[in-house]
């Protein structure tokens, strides 16, 4: 899975630190690790992630994540989503109708038991502060959580 961001110039960045990424300001990549410098608005501390292998079973918590999976042709990796009725993409709608994507419950009230059953390699979240109670539980279960 490739993560990227576009922004202004990189003159003050160490170019050996970033692999194959140009003009990024909000993250850096070193080997198998990525550091998100501002993981959510107002964050004071960067968050680092280590990916020893590419995730193959992914849960996302926002419809804004879905176009990136489509663009990267990784639709088959999505196994769960909270509130599937919000999905409008025809590709993902057909996966919902075929029961390839599990509805994890209403947004903000994710059914953790369903998440545990799906055994995701990664959960990509958009957190504005109110989801932390279930995100902490996922991390306690050693399920990697990536803030976006």
C-alpha cells in the first residue's frame, strides 16, 4: 500500500530520508517505516508506523479512504467498513452486496467483536477525537491503527 501527500517545496528535508516521494511535508518514509508528522489536526506528537509486510486485510473508517483503494487497485483488500450504507462507489457497493465487506456498525460505534473476527492487518482511521475509545482497544489487541 502506498501513502502519499502533495504540498510545497522540500528544500529543508533530507532527501535520503524519503524514498520515492517528492514534495511531501506531513510525513517521512525510512525503509519499512512511515512517520506522520501531524496525524490529526492539532496533534503535537508525530506517530510512526512500521510495516514489515504489505497489509492484505484492511478496514477503513471513512468513505474518503475508498477512492485511494480504487486508484491503487486494492479494492479486494477491504474487508470491513462502519456504516456500509454510506458507500456510493459501484465497485465497493457490489462487494457489500456479495458480503465481501462486513458492516461494522454505525460510525462512531464500531462493533469490536466483528473487527477482531475479521483479523485485519491494518485499520485506517479518520479520528477527530471521539473514536479513541475503540482505537485504544484495537491497539491493545495488536491490530495496527493508522491515522489519516
